C-alpha cells in the first residue's frame, strides 16, 4: 500500500451547516422551475426554515429529495406539517417514490432544478448565497492541521461538486479531492481511493453510509466516525457498532494525534 495518507469528509452536516441554503434553494427551485399547480409560494411566510423541514433533513440522501419535501410542505392542500411528519419519516423512501410517481417527476430532473436554483443565486449574488452556509470552525481547523501535517483531504458529497468547491474556496480550504454526486456512490469512491491511499478516517453524518462502508470488504478497514454535530436521526447515536465511533466536535483535536 502506498504511504499517501488521506482523511475523508462528507460535506453537508460535517463541514458546513447548510440548513438555510437547503431550504431557500429548494424553495426557489419549486417557485421558479417546478411548475406545480399544487403549491403557493409566499416568500415572507417561508423566510424561516420550518421545523418540519429541519426534522426531516436527516433522512435525506440526495439533494433532489429536498425539492420534494419542500413541495409537500408548501402544498395548498394537505401539506406536510409537524403533526403528520412522523408518518412521512416512517416510510421515507416509499413516500419519496410515491410523490415522484404521483407527479410524474424524475429524480434527475429535480436534481437539475436544484442545481439550477443554486447557480441562479450564485450568478445573482454569490456572497449572499455563501452566507447561507455556516461552517463548523473546529472542522475547518482540523482540515488545516491535516494540511500542515501533509495529510491529504478528500470530500465526498452528494451535492454537485462545483457547489461544494465554491464554498470551500471561500473558507480557504483546498482539498486534494472533491467528489460530488456525479462521481458515483460514496462506497465506490472510497474503494477506489483506498487502492493508492492510506485512508486515516472518514467523517460522515449519515450512519447508513458508514455501515455500508464497514460492510464492504474493500473499505471495511477505514476508520469511520459519525459526526455528532451533523444531521443525525434521533436514534443514530445509540446502538452504534464498535466499528463506528461517535465523534464530537471537541474530540477533533485528539484526532489530529493520529
Ligand atoms: Mg451529510
């Protein structure tokens, strides 16, 4: 194995809190590009991120699901609210598929309009768009420390690569690798990287992704950390196998000692 050391990071919920951006970009996408007769957009009313959206966010795997969730929240009839959000969450995957079918939507098209909405904001007012993201300072410092130690960093995100890249640049972070949804699954990316790198760790806030990494023989050796500060589901912190470590922000300093 090569001696090139690398540390891997998820992006959303690990490096930045983008809750405001997810809501506003998805809302704008619904308003400008979705063309649905079931919704009414009231920018004033939706200035703040609704709790139902915040609470469903931990279930999201791909960006397009957020368009679908926002659509359900701003529907005129029978909208998704706090009182019925548990029904939605309990069958999350099936509900997403059902809503796609009911509206004759294709996931890739929803992803495209989310990207379009982001690009629109970037072209119009880049600074305001960047400001919708709150970086986790401890993680940024950790990444800078890795650089000082000549350890490479890689970002594996389900966002479009260019969007992650633009935000990281503003944070003065220049990772060796950024992989977006265009690059395939996180497992395949980790598998490929592990062929010529020693992967020191992977910090991610989606537990299922870490479980998949641990269950794949090509990637099971990668030390996996579940980000305690990320978008975790209520039960994620419990019943963790001892192969996946729950990591707190304050513990990042200790991690530098690897
Ligand atoms: Mg994440």
